[in-house]
C-alpha cells in the first residue's frame, strides 16, 4: 500500500517558519504512487484533543482548502516529479504546537475530514515556543 513519511517537524520560535514534507512511496505501480493520483491532507493533533484538518489539495485541479485557523499562514503544495507534498508554515504561533500528519486518499476531491483518508503517515512533531 501507499506509504507516507513526514519530515521537517522541529522546534520553532513564535513568528518563525517551518516546511513539512510528506514523501509518498510503495504504491502498487509507479502510476499509483504519483501524488497526482491522490487527494492529500494535513491534519494535526494535540495529545488528548481531536484531530484538526488544516489543509488539503485535490487530485484533478490541485485546488487547495484551509481551515480558518491556518488560512493565510500555511500553504499546501505538491512536487509531482518527486512524489512529495509540502506544508509551508509561516507566522507560527504557540497554538500551532501539535503532531502533524500527512494523509492521502483516491477520492478526487479533498475535504478537511479525517474519514475521507485511507493512508496516514506516522506524524512529525512541531513545537512553537520561545
């Protein structure tokens, strides 16, 4: 099955930036490993709290969607040549501290709902603190 591996989580200062990467591999064929075949989402979770969908990108038109909590600060994008999806995070706030998960699904249109997504990464920790 498709494997997703997140990287880039780190300690950042308030107002700083981080870029998270999600590398996709191991699909049933080269074609079905391409990131353009899947809708991708980024979710985050604080321990003891619910998952929060924060960004996603469609398969067909690459339309993007964001939660109000990150709109204007975070940007999701994909590198089709290397099968990588990114989350650029700017103007970081302490409340952005969470484990961030990359997700993917074969449904063509994305939404910020965890029930849509079949494939999940293991998560990467982002900590925003002075």
